[in-house]
C-alpha cells in the first residue's frame, strides 16, 4: 500500500479523504499549508500527494505544484519532482478556465472534483499506482 | 496675471499656421481656388472680346481691334488648357500640392503678361482699364490661400511702369483710346507718378484688408474644424487615457503648438499628475512632480482662468524654468479643465517662440478644455463603474468560495458514510443521509450558478474571444446531453446548416449557454416529448433555437424570465429543483458576445428559446 500526503487546510475534507484512504489500507499523512506540506514531503517522502487547489490564496495549490515540479535542476525539490500529484479542485466544472493536466501549465497528474467521491478517489489512486 | 495681448499681433502665428497648413493639408482648398479662377477667366476673356466690339462698333472708340480680339482669344485658349488640366487632376483623385503651386504660378504669370498687353492696348498709363489689375490682385488674394499677395502690388506697379517706360522710349507706340485725352500723358512725369502712387497705395490697402479678412476667416474655419475634431475624437471613446491623449494632440495641432500636456489633480488635491502628453521629450516629462505649492502658474489656471506665459524661461511662476529652457519652450498657454463641480486639472500647450499665443488662442483652448472636461468626467464615471463591477464580481467569487468550501466538505464526509467506508448503515440512516446529500447538492448547484454569474461579469469579458464555427459546438453539447434526454425517453434532434457559420465567442461561455438552454428543455419536458435544436442564418446574424414540447411558461411571466433567481410558477410546482440563475447566465453571456436572447411559448405546448450571435 502507498504513503499518501494530503495537503489541505480544510480539516473535514482531510478527514473524509483520510477515512477513504485508510479504509483501503493506505498510510495517510496530512499537512494544512503549503509550507507544512513541503517539510512533510521531505520527512515522509510520500508515494502520492493530494493537493488542494486553493488554500490561503486562490492559487497556492498551483504554486506548490509548480515549486515541486520546477524544471530547474538545482531546485531543492528536484528529487521530489516525480511524486504523482492529484489536485483537489472545485473550480474544475464551473470556471471558464479550462483545467487539464498539462505539464507546462499545471504540473499535476490528475484532478478530483470536490465533493470527494470515495469510489472515484480510490480508483484514481489505483490508476496512478498502477503506472 | 497673464497678459492677454491685443489680437492684432497675431500675424506671425497666423503665417506659421498657414505655412504648416500649406505643407500638410488644404491641397483641395487651393484646388477649388484654381477652379474658381479658371471660371472667372472665362468671363474675362469673353468680356474682353464683347467690350472691345461694343467700344468699337457702338462707341466708335479708336481701339486696336485685332490685337484686343487676339488677346481675348489667347486668354480663352490658355484657360481651356488649365480647365482640362484641372479636370484631369480631379479624375486622378490625386491632388499633390507641389504641381498645383506650379500651375498657380504659371497661370498668374500668363495673366500678368496678358494684363500688361491689355494695359498697353488700352492706353498705357492713361488706360481706363487700370482697375482691372486690382480686380485680379484681389481675386487671387481671396481665392488662393497662402500666396503672398503683396507681391502682386509690386508686380502691378511694375507692369504700369514698364508699359509707360517702353512707350516713353518708343519701344512700343503709345495708343490713345479716349477721344479728347492728351496723347502725351505718358510723358507727363507728374501724371505718371501720381497714377503710380495712387495705384500702388490703393492696391496695397485693398490687398492688405482683403488678405487680413481672409486670414481671419480661414483661422476661424480651422478653429471650428479643430474644435469639431476635438469633440468628435474625445467622444468616440470612453477609455480615459485615450480621451486624454486625443485631447492633448488636438489642442497642440489646432494651436500649432509644439507640445501639449494634461495634468490632473490627484486625490489629495496637492499634486498635478501627468495624464497625457504630446510632442514633449521624455526627459521633460520626467522632470519631477508638479505640486500646487510650487507651481504658481497652475494655481492661477486652477482658479478658473486661462494663463498666458509669453516668456516662459524667465517667468517666475514656472516651477521648472531650467527644464523649460532646455526643452526649447518659450511660451505657454494653460487652461483649466473645469468639471461640473470642481476644477479637475490643467491643459497646457507649449510653443518654441516667445509670445506665441494670442487672445483667440485663449478662447479656443478654454473651449477645448471645456470639451475635455465633459469627456473626462464621462470617462471617469465609466472607469468607476467598471471598477465597481470588477470589485463586486471579485467579492462574489470570494464569498462563493467561502460558501462552497463547507458544503463540499460536508458532502465529502456524507459520501464517506453513505458508501459504507466507516461501516454499514441502516436503511433509515442511509435514507436520511441521502436526503441531506440531495439538499446539499441543490445548495452547491446554486452556489456554482452564482459563481458562474459572477464570472460572466468579469472573466468572459476578460477572456479573449475567438472566431470559431458555431455548429461543432452545438453538436458537441447536444451529444454530451443526449444521455439525459434518453433517460427521459425524449427525442433530441439537431438541425444544422451545412455551411460554416463563424462567430466571435469564448467557447466555454457558448457551451454554457447551450448546456443551460438544452438542459432546461430536457428538464421541463415530460417523458416522451421532443427537444429540437435548430441553427438558422439570417443576414449578418445566426440564430440558435431550442424548442421543446414541455410545460411552457405562463405568458405574464415571460418578461421576468431572464431575471436572476426568477423561476416560473409552473416550473416550481413540478418539484424539479433549479436555481433560477441559468437563464440569466445565458442572457449575460450572449449579450457579452454581442447577441440577443428571447423566449416565447409555442402554439400548442412547449417553449422556444432563441439566441442570436453576430456572424464574425
């Protein structure tokens, strides 16, 4: 089973995800901010990161993903650049901005819409682990 | 205080204006002047022949008939040549000023040659035809702008002198035409001098008066055109920077000034912020802040009257005399921009010659500044509205996010329970939790619609519109929604013209419009009914119809259909949930794309929704 880090400032959302993932036998870690998330990544070295798109600011999730996937070879996070990222988003359906996993624009592997659907979340995790 | 100079001194400015104008425009003015001179010359040639005939045959005057007839015919001949030339110019649509000037010079030279011969044939210094010289001078002064008319006074006098001289030294004979007149008047020094003196003086005065009248007329004409151009330029846009730029440029152009700038009072009322400039160097514009405390000149202007500065580098009211000097500015005119309730700022124009601006300029610039004030206030109101709208949309989005976060969290937890992650639920528990989930769904839908509505007020506008064919999007949305129709056993058909109909839209917005209209049609049409989507091109528009055999809309409620949160009474009774925002989103988006929306009930049953988009 996998080590999964959830980075989200909403404790209820974290709880819902934790319950699903632990029920499926995964090991769950949590962080409530981008900064906390970065130090957790170094400590935990997770297999998958679940990242909320909006935390304290509307783009902090994006920025964290960009930091992790920085193309700069001297980036302090270069060794974590290959950890798969699932982005939790609520703007996927309603915003006129089209979101798609795009390595230039949004360096994430998948999107999951809020509210979290347990079945869909687990299916996504399995797909990523299978790669 | 600013000295306002007597308006008689404005000749230099006018000359400058004329020189500049000569270079840049008014070729057609010169052209129409030539045309009128040609027309007048027809009259002159014919008149010469006719008057000669009358004088000889009716009055028995001892005229030299043949040379006079010949002169008339020569005039008519070269006039024909010029008339043909002008017609060719007109048809070529190309009126360059340079060849026109050459044509003018040639015409005037030929005219003077003929006039010399005419004077000689009609008696030289004793000719009763001498006033004809003056008529020609005045006509050229009036009809041909930007010529130097005083030359003609000299030429006229010289022609008289020359003819008299040639006759005096018997190079050509002296011809007496008035019976009883002494035949040796050209030998009478006193007579010759007095005729020449009176002729020169009268000609000079006439030309002077005529040309100053014409100058003033043309100056006024230019001012009116400039004022008209100014008002047209600044009322054609609501963008504040553009309004200000045009204002500065047209003020400088109209006053033949080297530069112009507009400074507006900031919020504190202490500083004058540079808002627009024209024709000034960057280093001058960067010279430093202009504050009320240090710029006496602006304080004077802000008190409500225009200020003239005749010697700018030496004027104690100037805040930056060194910079003014190095920019080459020698005189200034500063007019207040007076808004409806307060003075908004100043409009300055700069000239590189001392005492360049006049009393007329003061009046003119004040008028321009007043025009500018109106445009400025309009643009400010528009900008405020735009800001308020942006802020409101931003606020709605933030609030919506805050509203949605707890709902989605609650739903996420609910689904964890409902899907048995934490253990099996009793039927009753599952039923209750299911109901809660449904209500939260409705709430989320409402919040999402609100978010979209807020987005339509900003994002779609900010998003770049692209030119795409309409039908593929329609087809895609119809196919995307087909499963909803099939669940209700509805027939969903699509009728699209084959030729591409391009529209200028944001694709997501267009998709949202179609989803809302088709979704509604499916939602409110009972099982077994029909939903039909049609696209029809008419004129420069393309109309998309979404027709259903659904429950219809009460006639009296049709007009409220597009209001936010409005739901038709019969729709509410169906028990189908809805937010009442879908159609107002449709309207907002379609109108942002330059289209229109309408709805009406069909004969029998059902509704037709129509939206149009301009073809791109």
